[in-house]
C-alpha cells in the first residue's frame, strides 16, 4: 500500500493550526492573524481599517478581542493566530469598547448619511447598526472637530475629509498596492488628516488618478462623482492596453455606468489604472456610429473632416451598404485581381473578429494582403523572437514577476503605458528587495527606483546591449552550462561583442562606462532576471536587431525558460497578441502557420472549402506605396486608424485619397473613416462576446454587458454578412462557435473553448482540452530547438540630426490616453485630465532657444510641420524632444520617419530629425 497519502496529510498538518474562537474549534493556516482565522471560519469581527490586500494596521481598534492569557483587549488584525489559542470576539466588554470607539468616530464625522452617495454601502453605518447604535443617536453624536472644504478638483472623484475616519486604507492602498505615494497622513492627534503630497487639491497633486483609494474607502470620503449603484455587473476585460486587466462593468438601464476591478483577476487583482477605471464613457458617447453610412456621390475624399457628417455621407440600410461594398470589392477583384485589395484587421477587436476577418480576406477575396497595427508596434518582436527562440511572444507571466530578482526595463515607459505592471514592479522593489536597471533616453518614472540608470541616446540600443554582454563575458559572468547545453551561435556573437568595450559604447550611447559596467555586473550576477521592453526597442529600422540583442543577453545569462526569468515584450493594444495569434498577418495563418507551407495551406483549404494562395501579402507599412503605385485599389479597414497611426501621415493621406474604394468598420467616425466610401457601424467591447489575449498569452473572455447602439453589430457578424453577399456563407451563430473553429485549426489554441475560460482564462500553448495552459515557455527546450545567438552590429538610426534639423523627435504614449484617441479622447475624465498634445523639451534646449513654458511651438521635419504647446521638463534630455501621438490637432506622425526595418517592416517612430521654432507666446 502506498504511503503517499498519509505523508501528504502529515505535510499539510504542518501548515495548519487549531484554535478556539467563541467556543468553536477553528482550523487556520499558519501565519494568519486572529482576524483572518475568524473571518475564514465565518465568524464576523467588525473592522474598518482591515483590507486583505494591505498590511495589518491596527488603526481603528474595532477588531479587538479577548485572548486567554493576554492582558486586556487586543486587536485581532495585528495578532498572529497560534496553535491552541482561545479567543472570544463578542463579550459585553468587547462590545462596549467597540460601541465607544464607533461613537467617537461618528462624533468626528460630519457626513449627512441621507445625502451621502455611499449611504447604501457605508461600512461605518453598517457597523454602527451591527453594534445597535440607533440612527438618531448617530445623528446626535455627529459634531466633528474640524470642517474641511470638499475637494472636487478631480474630474472623476470627490474627496470629502469631513467623512474620513482615518482608517488609512486610502493611504496604504496608494503606498502599498499601486505605489504612487500621492497621499499620506499629515499632522498628529486631533489635527491628523489625509493630505496629498504638498497638500494640494487632488487634481494638482502627483495623484495618478488610478482610483485605488476610492475603491478602498469604507465611507463616503472618497466617492466617484456620479456614484449610482448598478443594477447588475458583467465580468469582462479592459479595452485599453495589453495588460488585460479583468473588470466588472456596472450596468443600469442598458448603459455602462461604472467599472470595478476584479479582485480575482490574475493580471490586476482588483487594481486598475486611470484609463481602465474611468475611461469607459466612450461606450455611451453621442458620436457612436449607429447606422451604415455611404459617401454621397460626388463628394470627394478631400472634403475630409471639415464638413458635417450629413454633407459627406447618407445613412443607409445594412442591405444597401453591404451590397455596395460587396459589388465594389467583386468589381475590383474581377478587374485587377484579388491582390488589388488589402485589409487591416484590428488589435482592438476580439480574437473571433480577427479570425473571421483574415478568413474573409483569404477565403473570400483570395489574397494574403491582411495586416494590422502589430506591424507598427511589435512586428520586430515577432521576427526577432522567432529567430532567437522560435516564438515571438512573452515567455513568462505576470505571476513570474513575483520570483524575479532583477528587472531590466529597456525602451518601455512602463508606469505610463502598462501601469499595472509598473505598479507590480514598484511593489517588488519596495517590499521584496528586487532590483531594477532602467535603460531609456528619457527620464521615466521607474528610473527614480532603479539601482542603475542607463540614459542612452535614442537608437543606440544594440550598442548598449552589446556593451553589457562584453562586460558580462569579460568578467566571466555568463552562464556557461546554459550556453553549452541549450544554445547555438555563441562564438560569433562573442567575437562581435569583443569590440564593444565600455569606452566604445560610451562614445556611441553617451552612457558612462562605469554605469554600464555596474549594470552588467548586476545583470550577470542576478539569480533570476527578466527583460521587459516596449516600443523603445521595437520601433526602429533596427527593431529586429534590437530584439535579437535582448534575446542574446537572456541566452548569455541563462535567464530564460526558468521561473522568474524571461523575455517580456509588453504588447500595446488590448488584443494585439490575439490579432497576431489569429493570423491577421500577411505571411501566416492562425497560430503562426506559414502561408507558404503546402501542408498548412492544404489544411486550411480543406477546412474553409476553397483554394488559397501561398504568396505572402503586403504589410500595413507597404500598403500606402502599393496604393500610390497603383497595385492596391481597394482597402477594408476594421477598427484601425492609419490616418493618425501611420508614420509620415501626408504620404498616408495621399494614398488613401487615391483609393478606388475604401470601407471602414469602426465604433466612431475616425480620421480614416471620414475618407471612406462605406462606413459600417461596429459594436464596442462591452457590446459583444468573445476573447482577448493579453501580453502574457492569456486568453480571457469578454462578455456582452449592453446592446450595441442603433444598428451597430459585432465585427464578425458584419464580415460574415459581407461574405454572404460576396457568395460565401459563414454560418456562425456565436463567438463561441468561432472559437471552436479556431481551436480546430490552431494548435496553440487547440484546448481553448469558452466553457474552459471561466474566471481567469488560459495561457497558450494549450494544445487540447485537458491541458491547463502554459505559464512560462521554453522550460524543456526552445520552439526552434536551441536558442540562437545572433551577432548583431550597431547601425545608427536612418535619419540623423543635421544643421537644419538639430533635434531628435521621439514619440510615445502618455498615461491618460490611448493610441489615436478614438476612445480615450471621448472619455470626459481622461480628456479633462490631459486635454491636448504637447511638445516636451529639456530646460537646456528651451533656454537655448529662448522658449518658455506654454509657448506655441512649431516642430518641423522633412515630412511636415506640427504646432503644439511647449512643456519644459527634465524628462527630456538635451537634444531630444518628445511628443505623444494621441491628438489629431498635434499629430506627431506628420513628422515621423517612415523608414522601415528591412525584416519586420516596422517604421522608425522613435527617431526623427526635427527643428522647433516659436510660433507665438501662449501661457497655458
Ligand atoms: S487615485 Fe491613486 S494615485 Fe491618486 S491618491 Fe488615490 S490611490 Fe493614490
Ligand atoms: S493597465 Fe491596461 S488593461 Fe489595466 S486598467 Fe490600465 S489600460 Fe486597462
């Protein structure tokens, strides 16, 4: 007989304790507090300052209990439970003490419960009732010692210190969970109160508007401005960035009225950033498209956005709009061949939408001309990752970060672009002793927390990474066994980096050699290190080289294929990983199966019942040239906005205006939709079912919470209807049915079914329905066999500064906005927090040019000019200016360089040569 089971129980017994609470025997896990032991056993103890996600505080003194052998009353939230302990939680003396404590709190509380937004959900009121304190006594007790003016400065929430009970949950949440340190307890004794850093109104403080404090406040001291209880909540996923935070949409009268972070969500554990928390009112925006639109005959595309909608388009029925689109696409195919049509799929849409779109392009139109915005952000990750490991996705998971000893962040402003990951890293640094290296030309927030900062010049990443590897090899810190057992190509790489001495690298990058050496030693000596990177690495003409260099450093130190290590490209849009997985790319079917592989082609031909072609199509960044060259005549754009997202926008505009036929499918009349011949109104994320795949390869369910406005439909439904008009029946009844087809054709999604995705989704590869999903990749081997080193030589950016254009322009995102602003600029809170685009410049450059804060400046490149107000900041190093790309009124991409990485075809958004002149003085 096996002895495994009894031993296992013995092991488990070591982890548990037994105690007696209110004469009941209770079993608890070792390490819990008395309060937690009681709560877990279903024994209620009132408390106002306890929060399971925060450290024990013992501030409110309501959770007092009697413990045999201990003198007086002890706070149960700070007392560890021990074996054999005997606890009483409800004696007359305890209740009397609690009553006095609550009455004292109430006496210092000015709130008028009837008028308070939180009255239905106030924890203080609930506890007062529990302790039998009558409502009229509550009213009589309330007198307060100080009266505060209510802080209404923030567009999303109100801060009313008159209702604050000093439980400090908000302060602790701000410091311990999101690590923004925007508030603290000021003063002592009776004067104690919560204050922002610098005691400013919240909107003028360093508050990041994440709302973590609001979500944790037990009373009405911090409440959203429009607090109304929803009638129901629907679990889904945030529609903004690739972190993939799990949320509950609050619904009332068929409208989304609130968002709450899901405490069980593995990506966010209840936290959200400013966009996820407050940026959802775009769903109900009056500018939502509600009916198909057809361009009025004779109205040119040049009429653009300056006209009124009804002067450019007329509303049409679905039948009329679909027929027109079908006939025009069939005509183009007949006259010029299938390759005269291209389509852009969407990283904002679901996996099911993207799957149906690429199937439509391949099986109905008959071309591989399908791509999407991954080309503009992480195409080089896919190419470089496949070259090094055989796979281009993030190798590790967020849960892995909990085991990472050293984070190396290069080319990612993580706290602005992936805020929840930014907070996770800050927590690891603050509470777990992890260390951080930051390499970024700009002074980003995480740099303040770094053990070593490497402020390299834009576009010198390869030289920097080669320099780090030079020092690691020189000092014997490479992982020799890993290199021998699991890699190839080491010698070539070693020979090349031999030339990248710290002195040579300092000359190229501007990074002092001592800092380079310190960072190399830190990385080489770490037991577990991971590299996180963003578009600062990928958006270069050397983007693929940069990614290969990142991979080299991981292979060199054996920091891949183990827990706590890894290759972490931080994907941009909510479903950019999924859109790539679904084959919305010109060279691969779903699951990265190559279009020119005969066996793969045959498989899809059999499944889809049609002939397919094996010639890869054109990329997003080649489409404009192909239109201007007359090869592409028709374009179908689903949920993308190339009129703001492409580099060298004037070139894009010329191309789109020359198209014979343009269909745009979107939720708003985007800058691109204004140029369309037919516009299809689509459902937003909250109005449809499906899945998104986040940056850690986690496939998560999104669920319909409200109906789409007017006649808008789910994207896959629109495409299916168009396919039918073009003679091919897509008979999908639901998104779940589409996922079953995806799973049947896509080995990495083979085990994905809606019914399996439950609370937290599954991470691919997940080859069959019994597979639990894969937390981190490459444990037993790389997808390509051995990990491959590449000898990568530094190549300067395509465009260098000159006398005429002496500044480097680099572009990126900011915390409050998203991509081309179609959603975030239609959110009142986000718009109010950050209303317009700016040009960020260093104080040194500003002084040299005679500019002052708020001046209206004109930035010129070889490709165009843009005006925007100036913001002088130390974040920009001398010689480098920064512009976010979210505003059409200050469209940074008018200026950016459309030179491409030769392999990934990603443009060099991060380095353009520009000049700046003052237009006129304007004080903001
Ligand atoms: S909103 Fe976020 S950053 Fe601002 S005070 Fe609250 S927790 Fe801190
Ligand atoms: S971090 Fe990303 S996914 Fe999470 S709430 Fe913010 S925008 Fe949404």
